């Protein structure tokens, strides 16, 4: 299931779509719009994050607060961003 978030740091709110694994990432690629802006951690396993742009907007005009929201979602859904610790084997 692809997740989506509403970022209210801009008005009107922006829609952000998140694929949690390779199957969901493929769904996002298949159903994404040409105007969507894609976020992904470089050289790490991470979710695909798509920012749905409004008609007439360009990626150069994305407000910094919205970029930070997308970057935080990318980090939180990456291998390095969400480490899972387990106790050592006895």
C-alpha cells in the first residue's frame, strides 16, 4: 500500500506519496505524473518519495519548508535513517 501525506507547511497543502518497498516504489513509478518531483537517498536503500506538483508550478519554486518535509520523509524511510538495533547473540 502506497502511503500519502499532506504537508500543511504550504497553503494549499501539498500531497506527498511514499513507497515503502520496491513493489510500492514500482507502483509509484507506474502511476506517477510527469510533474511529480522524486526524492530518494543517494547510494542508500530508501523509499521513493513523490511530491505532487500543482499545475503551473515548477520544481524550482518549491518552498524550503516543503523541501524539508520531503527530505525528512526520505531520511526516515531509508536504511540509515531508521536504524534497528538488536541485542547481541548470547
